[in-house]
């Protein structure tokens, strides 16, 4: 593939999966909030979304670190 190694593709798919997960969690939080949920439930959903966001940032960093170091 033109300018794309297997590791870059793997990291790109990992990043895509992480961003999709984060988006899904934020969407669930928004849907639950529309129904006015107890603060304990909102806190739980918020924690899950925060964890997904952190995974997204980590996947992003790995991808761009690889691109920078590998030059692909």
C-alpha cells in the first residue's frame, strides 16, 4: 500500500474503534440526560465516557507517534 505499513493500519483501526466507542458513550449520556436521570447514573455514564475519551487520546497518540517515528 502506498505509504501505509501494517502497523500504521492497525493503529488507525484502533484509533477508529476508540473514537467510535467514545462517540457511542457520549451519545448514551446525552440520551440519558434527556430523560432526566439520577445524578448517580449520570456520574456512572460520565465516568464511562471519560474512560473512552482517554482510550481515544491514547490511540491517537500511538498512531501519530508511529507515523512520526516510522515516516509512513
